C-alpha cells in the first residue's frame, strides 16, 4: 500500500462557517491532530477578563502572558482535545457569548498573537495536523500543503450561531448574535496584525448549502490530492 506523506492543513474563514467542525472531521478521518487556534485566543481572553487585565496596556499584557499556560488535553470519553488554561478545563466556559464579544479585540493585540502563533508553529513541526482560525494559512503556516478558506451566506451563519448559543442561553436573541458576528467580522478583517484574509493559494469552500458530510467529502478529496 502506498505510504502517504503527512501534511499541514489550514482552515481559515469567517465566524460560524463551521471551520472547527470540518477541522475535527478531517483530523478524525486522517488520524491527524486537531488544533483549535480560536480556543487558544478564547482562553487568553478568559484569563484577561478574570484577572482584570487591560489589553490596551502593553505592559499589562506582557506581564499577564507570562502567567498563562495553554494545553490541549484529550477527553477520554469523547475522544476530542479540550482547552485547558493553567491546569483548568475551560473548554465550555470559553464558548460563552461574553468571551465571544471580546475575543476579537484581544486577538488583535500584537503580543497576544505573537504568543499564540509561537505555540501554534511549535505544534505543527511534525506535520500531520489540521488547524483552523483566521490567519493560519497566511501567517502561522504560509507553506501549508492544503489551505482551505471557508465562507457561507451571512444569514446562514447567524442562524447557525444562534442555534449553537441558544442551547446554552435560551434568553439570547437573533439580533444579539447578528450584531456579535458583524462586530467580529469587522475587527477580524480590519485589525492591523494578521487580518483575516484568504491566502493567495487557498481553496474557497462555500458551505451555505452543504451538509457536513458533503463538505467533508470535498475537503478530503483535496487533502488526498496533496498527500500523494
């Protein structure tokens, strides 16, 4: 049987396009490591909020980052890797809307991005990883063998995000979710450091009208072509 080379797969794109879902699916199919870069920024945001760190003050950010240890720890029951912050499992805490409202601001801070990118690049040294985020194919792994840029219709994205958050917070409104997505899109695409943009050699995947199975089949076809 032909031995397939290990590659790096990056999945970038807008919020609520299903990047994490596809990345997890591909990692499972390929027996690769899945790295949720967004979870890293969310965990840093959680630490800043809990410890009242003013992320507009470079000195305060630099001091705080020295006290942050991020780890992806496998959950033996689900088989998924979960985000741990300083020895605490924060996987579910970081999905709260309070974190979502601030994470783009925190992620736009130069020192925060440099801190996270260094860790992400170290995780990818051995290849065989799937990582999703905003700048993975442009900044973190510009030489990745397969770069996917995910997009979807705005209305579809809002509905997906609303459904996801409603399960945790039945009081949330569609307007709140729409505002949050619009705010994150603007900050992500207009920030000075590593703005969200499609890499020159990335393949666009619009999943507005695709099932999870369909999008996986398309992405896996692209991956197998690169692994030959």
